[in-house]
C-alpha cells in the first residue's frame, strides 16, 4: 500500500468507499460533481472571520439598515414622490410644448401606423437586460453559497434598480439590496459584497463602452452641445473609479488621499464631522479592497461579470434605434444604428452627474435635442417609450416585487424557513435516535459477550 493511501483522511476514505465503481459514465460524473461541490461548500463553511472582522461586518449591516430606515421614513418617501411627480410633469410639459408650439410636425399616436415588430424587439432587448442583471447577481450569490437561487437574484436586482431609480445619483439601491439579501439567509459578507461588486464591474464596462462611443463621436464629427456634458460625465465617473481603485490598491496612500480630501472639504464648510465621514469612506474602501482581493483569485469571474455588464449596456444603447424604426418615416434625417447607439451613450453620459433620480430632466432634454431631426412629430412618443425602457419599467418592476413580498413573498419565506428548520430538527432527532440505538446495542452486545466469557 502506498504512503498516500496510508495517510488518507477518514473522510476521503469514506468518499472513496461510496464512489460507484460501476454504473454509467454520466452517474460517475454526477458523483464527482457533487463531491467537488460538497468539498467546496465545506471549505466555505470552514472559513472563520476574526472577531474584529465580524464586528466590522455587523456595523456595516447595521449602517445599511439605518439607511433603509431613513429612506423608508415619511420625509424621504415624500421626497421620492416629489421627484417622480417632477419627472411626470416634465414629460407632460414636453407633450404640451409639442402640441401648442405651432409644431406642424407633431403627430398624434397611431398604433396602426407603427411597426410593432420593432417595438417588440425593443421590449425583447429590455427583457435580456433584466436577464443579464439577474445572471450577474445569481453568479455572485452562487460562488459564495453554492446555492442556485434565481428568484432571489431577480427580486434583489429589482429592489436595487427600483431604489436606484428613486434616489439621487442612483446611489440608494445598494443599502436596500444588502438588507434584502441578509433577510433571506445570505451570509453577511456576501450580502455586502454583491451590490458593491456589481457596481464596480458595471462602472468598468460602462466606462469602456462610453469611451469608445466618445471617440467615435469625435472621429465622425458627431459633436453637439450634448458632447460637452457627456465629456463632463465621463471625466467625473472616470476620476471617481480611478480614485477608488487607487485607494483600494494602495491602502497607505489611499488613507492619506482620503484624509487630505476630507480635511479640505471640512475647511470649505462642505462637511462638518471629519471623523464620521473618514470612518465611512474607509469602510467603503475596505469593502472594495476585499472584493478586489477575492476576485483577483478568480479571473474568469471578472471576465464573466464585465462581459455581462458590457452586454447589458450594448442592448440598452441599441433600444432607441429600434424605437426609431417603429415609427413611420416623416421626411426627416435618416438615421443609422451606429448614430443612435453613439448618441444614446452620450445621453447616458450627460445625465450621469445630474443629482435627480434617473437623470430626470437631462435624459428628456438631450433625447429630444439629438433625435428631433430623425423622429420629427413622433419624437415625444419615442421619448416616452425610451423612458419606459430606461426608467419607468424599473419603477413598475420594483413596485411589483415589493407588493408581492408584502402580500405573499414574506409569509412564504417565513413558512419555508420554518419548514426547513423543522426538517433539520427532525433529522437531528433521527440521528440522535440512531446513535442511542447503536449505543444501547453495543452495550447489550458487550454485556452478552461478558456473560458468555464468565460462563
């Protein structure tokens, strides 16, 4: 017998004994897959955090819960409603302007004249965007828990998108996603990492595609007044991502940069409590550091996430062209796919630094400005369809998920959790009964053996 076999652990010997020697190739592959999955799950469960790390995670979860409670407050709800009403009023204002500004090109909506096939393609692209979002979140959850929870990934994504759509600069969804995942038995470390990792990969993919579109726009002479705002949006986002990555890679210099920046803001009377903001920013940077350290060991996951995020933006920027094709030609400028794609990327860039939820105002104004000569009298209806695909859909989806959870989902989850807890208790009770039976049997056999020897 080899030395390797002699030193094999009891668990490995047990696994080897259970491995089917015969059977089909498919059954052996299934067994090996399950064995690898069990081994990886055991490795994940064996990782224990230090008391300091556990304390920090608990503090961040509590901070996320506080942000959610603040966002659910009466004042915040009224503010979100006001933002939403402002968006509706703005769209209604554009409609009234088209009707009463002696605009002879304005055409009432006529479904008979529309090419509904292209509307279907636009909505199909929206469906795939949602699928790509769910795939990214599902993968992040699965790689840490080895549990395939598609419906949870969808609801968590819908929650993230909804609160991003109702908060300024689309920055409110992360806290809600953290709270939602922790409330569905996802480990705290995973719940914290998922929204931050998703934001990081999405920003990287968005910057790559936006940069290419900016280069194309200048190369083809597609510069407009929107281009200036697009450059500002790109530069601001690029600097933010670079600063975050720099602080994440270099902890020593990162702390100094954060300290200098916050002290300058305090001197300018923009911030008041230096220590509070320093601790908050550093915890944010530490989260990024941990995520980068974790994903540096799995480069394929990084490629997977960036490709899915990139595909999401390619589909999003393609939708306006199909909206344009769905309306009848009215003698305006004939547009091509690449023109609409690049202009849509510029619209997204221009609205990225607008503090109102969903880039309200800038999206509508830049869309009307850039596509008016292509769409003519159908511009307003095209804008309405575009805003549905890029904004209103996420509001409706989020409201649907929140309503479902309130009426059905939360109760169903509690009952399902109780069911699994009872099953676990019954399994523990069964194991205890078997162990007690074996102990009594061994005791009885020893007693019988002893009596036989005495006789």
